[in-house]
C-alpha cells in the first residue's frame, strides 16, 4: 500500500521519468541504419518525386538527353506531383503522413534521422496520451503509470519510432480517436451535448484513415461497442452524422488522382501475391489455409502482446524455457477473465470488454482478410498496429489483477514476468543492432548507414568540373506494360536526394552497369564511389 500511495502522490514526476526513458530508448541509434523498403517510399512521396521518374522528364527521364544535374532533379514540384508519386508508389495510402512529412523535411532535411524523428515524436505523444487515457477512463493513476511504462519499454513501439512510415502517427490517432469516443459516450450518458467533440471525433477518424486505410476495423469495433452498451437515440443519430466525416472524406480522396487507383492496385496485388504464394512460397507468404495462417499469426500475436513478445524468434533451447512464460500468460488471462466476470461495477466491466474487443478482433480481421485474399501477406503486425495501445492497457490490468490475488500467485506470476523483461531488453538491443524480429523488416545481416547518403558525400569530395557521375541501373531488359521504362533510375534518384539542391554536378545513368556508382574524370580515368553488390546494400 505504501508503494501504491507513493506512486499516486508522485505520478507527474514519475511520468516525466517514463517519458525521458522512452525518448532515450527510441532516439538511440535512430539514424544508424539506412532507409529500407517502404521507408524509401516515404522519402519519394514526401518529396513529390515519382519512383522511376514519371514526373522527372526535366531531369532523370529527359527525352533525348541522358545528362542531368541535382538542380534539375530538385526542380519545383506541386500538388499534381504529390498525387502522381503517391498513386504510383504508395497506392494512394498514407496521404496524411507523407504530405505532412513533406513540410517537416523542408525545415529539417531528408537525412535518415530527420525522416524518422516524426515517428519518434508521435510515439512519445502516444505514451503520454496513454497515461491520460487510462487515468480518465479507469480512474487509476497507478494503472496509468504502469501502462505508460509498458509502452515506454515496448520493443514494438521502439521499432516503429525508428521507422519513417505512417504507423507512429496512426497509432497515436487511433488512441486519440478511441479516447474521444469514450468521452462522447460518457457525456451523452450524463445528458450533455458535445457537438464540437463529435466533429473532433469524426475528423480524427478521417485522419486515421488517411494515415492508413487499413485502420477501418477500429471504427467497426467502436460501432460494435456502441450497439452493445449504448441505448440513447440521440447518440445514435449524432454518431451516424459523425461517421459521415470519415466516410465522405475517404470517398473524396479515392476520387482524386492520388487515391483513385487504390482499389485497382489492391485487386491486382492480391493476384500477384496469390501467384507468388503458389510458385515461391516462404515463411511469410503462403497460400491461405489454416496451417499457414496459424503459423503466420503467431508472429502477430507475439509482437502485439508484450508478455510473449519475441517467442517465435527464439532458439529451440529458449523455447523450452519460454514455455513457462507462455503458460503463465495463459493463466494470467484466465485470472483477468475471472476478475472481469466478478466485477460489480458495470462501467468497469464494459471497459474491460471494450479492451478485449480492441485487442483481439483486429487479429481476427487480418485472418479474415487472408482467407478473402487467398494468401497470408496481410498477416503482419503493422496492419493491426492501431490496436497495440489497447493490448498494453489490457496487460496493465492483468498485472493489476494478479497483484490483487493472494501473495503466492502475486509473486510467482510477477516473478515469471520479470524474466520476460530480460527478453524485452534483448529485443530492444536487437532493434538497435538491426537484428530485430519481423516487426517491420528483417535482414540477414545488419544494415550499414544509408549507402545513398554515403555515396552523395563521396561524390561531393571527389567531383571536379568536367567530371561525370555514372549511376548503375538495376535492370536493362524491357519490362512488360505500356509505357514502362527500359532501364531503372532509382539509384540515381536516391543519391540525388542527398546532393545539394542547386548543384550543377553532371550525371547520367549507365544502363550497362548494375552495381557501381562511378565518377568518370575529365582525363578519362574512373573513381569508384560505391558498389551496391546487387541486393546487399539496396535495402
């Protein structure tokens, strides 16, 4: 009791300490490893530059002229360029994030650290909001502190704080929308008329969808909870009107040049992934049957629930010892269910049911998507990231329920969870060393610093007037499709992002070279800048 009283009396001071801890864990090595996979898409779209240069016929895709400069590459771009870049590369998804990132990079540049800092900021805001969310709706500062602490050390959160993608913003908005949702219900039940808050909720829901369209199951869960536990007619009308904001907003976006190809792209990608699942299946992409889905979903469950995080990546020896943690987690969930069933306070009961819906239904949603698609591609932790905050609150409640049991159960189970903290620390270190489980991407060996930024720095050191920079091209054979280019300019584009905007450096793409960036000196000699070694450094 003395510990609980101390925590309650010093909650604000402790929260500051948690925020400092969270910042340190997220900032450490944030710019150490080069942009990878979809992070490059964020870079292209945020700069309004089309992947492979469809809107760069004045630079890397000049008709009849193979030479270009960084100044031409950085020619002025406008809203139609944003639409073109996001439609061709990001399928029209994540528009709010990448458009906001455009203005961030205007002030802070496009370095890897700068690109990732917004994710860190929004995740820190999520840790803070989680405290207020729990404190307001569960009326416990100690529980709020515990949830925020769990969020601060979460490997999943730390990983996505170091990824230049929309998930950090999306997780914050999902928690904020749910916070507003519960406030609205509370105010409706006390006969207040929160008209402005309905607008805020509606626009927050729209922001979630424009950050990632796959967030829509969250609002179906809101609707389900509303139908189960709310009975005021005026509230139904108000929520229906509020729902028009995200519905109309998304429909309008899907009619723009930036979003109108989204449905066609998803339909086509399903066909492509189904073909890949049949011809070249692997651990993460296979045909959608029960065995393959269960095999894949274990990675999602592990990532989404801190008490078992890291389990699928363990060696055989550690999996045997980890059985104790799994068994304890199942037992703890049973204790939570029993405690919930015995609750006399109906409001607390409803909130616990809501947390269970928010924590588990998104997993069933991606399983349903897999059966619908015919492949397991969409069974990934990031596609249910919007529900992660609620699983942390659920775990905090589980720990609270265990603490309130008899002393033997309390210390035995909490002792086992202390062992899990060691696994968490190992996972955090693996994130810093780029050896993390497949939260976002996984690499056979850790990434080096950004090879394109490194190449740009080397070019600036070596280049002299009269020289020409030669970039490699990944493919030289004509690909299928009307209007498809016969050679790639991506390596040239990615390097130019890090060259000075007003530079007059002469450059061209060498379609006969696949790996090396070279400077051809005025006297005919050559200087190697970088060798990508096929896919080794093209993360």
